[in-house]
C-alpha cells in the first residue's frame, strides 16, 4: 500500500543497495576462498563435482608424495651401489696387480681388507627413512657351497 509519505526513490535505492551488497558479499566469499562454487547453495551439481575434484587432488598429491619418498629410497640405494661398483673395480685392479712378480701380497691383502670394509660401510650407511635395501641379514649369503646347491636345485626344477 502506498501512502503520501512513501518515498519511492528511497525504496528503490534501498533495494538496489541490498542487491549490490548481497552480490558483493558473494563475490568476496568467492575471492577469499578462491572458489567459484564455495557452498552447495551456489550450484549443487557443480559443488558436488568441485568437492570430488578437491578430494581427488588431495589423493593425487598424497600419492605423489609417496612416490617421491620411494624415488628417494631408490636414489639412495642406487648411489650406494654405484659407489660399491667403483670400489669393486678398484678391488679387481688390486687382484690383477697382485699377480705380478715382486708384489708384497701382505700389503695387497691389507688393501683388499680395507676395500671390503669400505663396501660394508657403504652398504650399512645406505639407509633412507629407516630402510636399507643394501644391508641384508641373509645368513647364507657368504656360503658359496650352499649358494651353489641352491642354484643346482633351481636348475633341476
């Protein structure tokens, strides 16, 4: 109902102000959250899709983190194995040199013992996050007769 005291211009301005204020608040929520659809009432279907995508993104990020840790473990083991290969090449060179006449075999043996200790040290220090892929606890790894017997059994099967 209109009356003589009703100011139509003021009512129209107030309605425009409320509308602009509501849209401003909605835009501020979108800007502050960084999301176009920040709640289900914005658009239920898009909100559901966006929520699923955010969840999937977090799952993929967690998988990437796990892969990075796995890659670091592999890199640690690979680096140690590369060092062991270098030491074994030096080991081989010392053995070849020991075949020459006039070489002090005791000194060569001492050097070989040092190289063996270096290989053990490398394998024991190649751990990442509490796991060491090079330091094994296999009891029969140094028993060549037992290893040959296992190899023979595998060939028979």
